[in-house]
C-alpha cells in the first residue's frame, strides 16, 4: 500500500471508438515523461462587422470555440527513462495510429480522454508536430518531441447542460415533475403563463393542468 503512495503517476491517453467513451478503451498510451507544463486556450468569437460610413461597431457574440489543450510529449530511445528505451519510430507511429489516423470501423480518428492528476479532458487530436532529435550512427532518431494540440469534445447532452441556455428565444425540453402544469412552465420560461396555449398545441396536449410525471415537454422559441 505504501509503495503506491510514492508511485509516480504518468499522464495517460485513453483511446475509444465511441464519443461517450464507454467500455474498455481500445488502448492506453502512457507517456514516458510527464510534461513540464500544459496550457488551455479558451476562445470566444465575435462578429465585429462595421457598416459603411460608421465610426465604430459593437462586438456581437457568435459562438465559443471548444477549449484546446497544448502539451509537449517526449519519446526516448536512449534509456534515460526508468521505463527503459523504446523504438522511437515505432512509438511515434503508435501515437499517430491511436490519435490521428482514421479508425477503419468508425471512419474517423479515435475519441480520447487525457488523465493526469486533476486533469481529465475528453478531446480529439487536432494537430501534432513531430520533431526528431539525437541520432545514432545509422541515422535512427533516439528522441522525438511531439507538440500536440487537443480540442475539447463534449457529448451533445453534456454540452447542453454546460451551456445552460434558458432564454425564451431557444427551444427547451423539460421533464414534467410532480406539481407541474403548462401555465407554470410557460411562466418560468417565457415570463407569461398565457403562453400555455401555444405549449399545448406544440405538444398535442388536451389537458394542460394534469401532466403525466416523467414525460418530456417541448418549449419552442417564441416572441412576446
């Protein structure tokens, strides 16, 4: 037990063939050396189009890009790692096969999960720059530096929960709970219980006061 307390945890990349990352991973890529650092980039995109004969504009929000993770990995063939040396070419090819190349069954690159300490990041590899360094007398590389960029990849259900959109100009799905009725739902989303009639029509309901607990109600966008 004490031995595990002092064991060095290595960054691992879990490889899946499904977006939910369910079941046993296809493979696990464990780094030889933990990165010295990693960085996240968060980007909002705005439309700053400016009209003719105008002196300024406002930045109109359009969308938020997925978070991206940048980290540098090393593959070593000199024996400097406690894990021993590896065939650099083969290990680089394995990394590319798992993260970059198309999976023949899904016809797209694999789905990844990076874990290291508190870092848990569901992602897809967007780019990798491979730099070979230190060569033996035969010209074989003894070390490779992989500069990687991963883009966050959320399931639609998780993305919607994270965005937590609640404005009345968007379509919402609500699960009926005990005590719910259409006027209450309309008031909560649109700020006016009178919209219950539109909700009843949109959901083909005849009894708007007694709703079956557990059913889903669609609340379409509307303008007041």
